[in-house]
C-alpha cells in the first residue's frame, strides 16, 4: 500500500508476460484465466476480499449495482487475542507518550522560531 487508499500492484514492471503468479498482477491474470476455464489454468474459486463470480440473480438482488465490495466482501482479518481492557490501556499509554513527544517538539519549534525572531 502506497497510502491508505492507494495500492501499487506488484508485477507491473516484470519483464515476463504474464508476470509470475506471486505478484499482484500475476495473481489477477491467473485468476481470470481460471475463471474462464482455460486449459492448464487450474480451478477457479471465489476468494473473499479478492474475487467473486457473481450470479445474475445476485446482481438482480442488489438492483444491478456493480460495486465490487457488494459481492467480493473484505478479506478475513487476523484474530486479535489481546483482551480489550489490556489493549486499551496499552494504546492509551502509547498515546500519552506520543502526546508528550508532540508537546516537546512543539516547544522546540517555538524556541527555534523565537531565536529567529518569529514568535
């Protein structure tokens, strides 16, 4: 992920065509060929968060809206076994440290600006 919403796909600059299956584009290409039922492409399977072969009745059910998330869903997340109270305490501690660091940096910036005559 380049940013929270922008992902650059791996394999886009790979010299072979199609790129290897362990790259993002290679995975898309391999899945497409399997979905088409092409020889030597393997069996197609829906993968939550990645691909879904929606049936026409599913599309009708959602009033012909073709937003991918409607059908594909989101990938499963790793289980978080940390109890909520402990996690909240840990996160509040981290937040306190970050706020203290922010205050120290703000004071340093003000001091430096003051030394330059900008108060």
